[in-house]
C-alpha cells in the first residue's frame, strides 16, 4: 500500500513507508480507522487528509484526527490517527428542523454538501410525509435513518469522497497464504422465532428458524419496526458461525466483499460476507485478519 497525505493548504505529500500501520473495518461501525507511524527527517507541516492506494486503487481516504510527533536518538517519528470520510457525518450535528416531503436531494443541499463531499448517489425523489430532525442528532443519524426508512439502504463514503446512498455492489475475493484459522459457533446469536404484529395489533404471526435446533430465543416486531422477520432470522444464522482467517498480504477494500478461502482441516468456505477486518503492516510484513460470516464449509 502507498500512503499519501494532504496538508491543510491542499498540498499533497508522499508519506513514505510506515514503520507500522493498522487499518480497521467493522460492518457495525460507520467509519474505518487508520493508525500509522512514519519516520521523518524533519517536523512535518499539519496534515488534514490521508489517502491509501493499493495496486493503483484508492482504498482509503479520510481525515487526520491526531498528528503526534516524537523526537529521539533515532530521529523524528510521526504517528497519524485517522478516520474515513464518514467521520464528517459523525462529527457534525444536523440543524434541527421539520422537513416536509423529504428527499435525498434536500438533505444533500442543506446538510451534506457543506461537509465537503464531492457528490452523492441514490434516489433523489421526494418522499411523502414529514421528517423531524431532532436537536443533537448527528448528520450520520439523520442520513442513516433516512436511507433505512425511505430507501432501504445504508450510506457509506468512498475513498474519493463520494457519498453513496444506493445499494452496495458486492465484490468477491479469494484469500490465499493463510496463516491461521478459527471457527466459532455461537448459538447465542440465533433466534428460534420472530413474531410479527398483525393489522389487528396482536403478535400472532410467527416466523420460525429451521436452522436453530435446540435454541429457544424469540423476538417481537411491531408494524412500526419496518424490519423483515425473515432477515432477522437469517442475520442470526449468519452470525452464529464466524470464521476468523489471518493471511499474509493486503486484502482491501473489504466493504461489501464476499470471501472464499480454502483451509487445511476445515475445508473450503465460499462466498462468506466480511464482517470485520484488520490490515497490519510492520517489520514482519503485511497481514490481513478477516472475520467472515456464515462459516459453514
């Protein structure tokens, strides 16, 4: 991976080879996290942005949260602590308002474009009803809630600063050079039954899992929840078996990726969604640790 920085005045700077670096992704966290330490010949000017390229492709872009410089007998060292562009949505509060006939276009002009994103993709048509933006809500909460309620999607930001509110395209990756494998079975994440509220108001429509023998764990969904009980059951099934794989090399980006890995002893696992990942670069080289859902060979 190649690391570039952008100073506060917009000047670009090749950061060089890091002494160590760690890049984190978690499907439950809006923003990716980067921590990297670089040797330096002098005190660096203030950095605002860091971008990472892998095999010519931009795989990370985000803001610098911390720039920590130390000086010792070995010279200068600069530690950068960064988050991907979603951080701008998390860090900014949305102006309270009641939005009539809300649309993605309205949110873009009023709340999102001023944060510096390059463009937005998604359904821009107006929706019926009103959207209340409460005091203290972040721009991430506003946008994520709108996308879930009106578009059935989850927002994310590419390394180029494009804000995506449409369906995420899935990619495939083959994991080679495996160092270690761990298979975890966690029936605590499974559900046996989800009860859906009917138009009469009673919870009398059951959805049962055939893949949770011996599990007794039920949930109740009201009509306001807007969740699909079948998807809730499937989510529990996926999360009940996790495969943790560590491999030599860099496997990134991982958002929306489905991985296939051939392991000795456990067999071959195909088309597993990536739940979380950690890329590490240090004196031992490059390694990527991935947690995959649905670990069934």
